[in-house]
C-alpha cells in the first residue's frame, strides 16, 4: 500500500481510497469542501513521488509543474510526501462583511466589500474561509457592472453544520474573512444573446441564477429569459418580489416561483424542473442553466438534452457541497 508522509504523519493508503479519505482516517485532513475536484479547497503539493495525472485535472499548468494536485480525487499509485500549498498557489482575497440580511429563516444574504482586485464572472463560485480548518464553497450572486466591489452570497442554513449556523448566529457586520479565487464555468456568455434562456434553480442554488439573469439583462440579452425558482417550502424561496420586479421591467423576462409542497396563492404548485420541462418541451437552440441539488441537476441535465438542447448549451456546476 502507498505510504503518504504529511507533516509528522506516516499514513498507509488503502486500495481504492482517495488520499483525502486516507488523511481523514489518520485525523490530519487538509481543509476541503466539495470533495469532487471542483472547488480546489483541498489543494496540496507533492514534494516527493508523483501525483496521478487525474488528480491534477482542472489545475493551471504552472501548478501541475510544481507538483500540486487535489487529494479528494487522488488515488495514490506510489509513495508520496506532501505538504500544504504555498499562499501564492491558492490566492486569497480579504473581504469585509458590510451587510447581513436574514431573508427567511432558512436563507441569509451576505454582502462583502472586497479589498483590492477580485475578478469573477456572475455565476461562478468561491471558497469562504471561517478559519484555517473550516471553509465552504458558495456561489456568487453579485454582478460587477451592477454591484461594483460588493460580493453577494446566499447562504442556506444547515442544521448542525460547521459553517452556516456560524454565519447565521455569529458572523457580524464588520468582520473580515478570506475568499479564494473564483472558479466554475456556469455563467452567461454574450455569444448566446439571441438564444432563449431557461434557468432552473432550487434552494440557495438560486444565487448563481440571480447573478446570471441580471448579467444577461445588463448585457442586453435579446432572447427570452425564463426563470424557474423552486423550493419545497416557502421559507426556502426568496427574492421573489425582486424577481417579479425584473420581469415587470423587462418584457423578455418570465419568472416562475414554484413550491413542491404547501403552495399558496402567488406561487406555482410543483417542482421547478418538472414545470419548466412541461412548459418548454422543445429546447433546440436554447441555452439552459441548472443550479441546486446535485440530483436535480443531474436528472434535469439529461432531460433537457433529450428535449433538444445541445450539451454545449447546458451550463451547470453539479457537485456535492459539504453539508454545512
């Protein structure tokens, strides 16, 4: 079995086990979040041995050459000596919380002021660091051309979580945190301005959709924009009035607030993805955005493809977020 040396630990990696699982078993894991190779929170460096090629998927060539890899998708093929990354390998930005709004009992809206340069495209995601050991991945809801140097996030409260209860109950305006560089490819692309857009979101997966919709409008999107926002219960549906106002202001924007349970007046009854597909059976030459629960994203991605949407026109970040 491969031997992994990390700090003062000598760990044996079991067959089929990821390096992150091995380090967790030995009680010395690095910070991690998505655990599927997308958020890059767990980035580490191999100083002896060779990381498997697959474990470097999505990394810049400059990082690959220095031995950086992602332990969450690394199944060691031989002995390795590893370290935590240099600060320059995982760039962070300082942010200050300037506004915290509890939109519903389940959703908090955070607005941060960014210190220095921070480049992102609406719909991307970043890692927010509570401390050296606790970080979580959240999508960006703000639009630079509209919100300036403000970064906006929508956080869903997860009972017994390590991050979200702290955000709701302890994090206060004026506090400073660190965020990683923006990642992800789920964002509006101006060369699709003639296409009709179908955007489906559940829960706090609405955060990137909120950014993408406003970005598309700001860039003068010419096609129709159909937004389906879904939740099981009313307290997980938010910014409804803001979206209704956008739809009233722009005649090519159509908004649907959907509740799969306990639907009341003013809301459509049913799952957002099912209602969207029932009303748009032919999606040829449409651009589709899917954000929310991974199972919803995966199932809906297949269905919109079968409805005619090209795989190149289906944008999503379907990975498992940490349960917090």
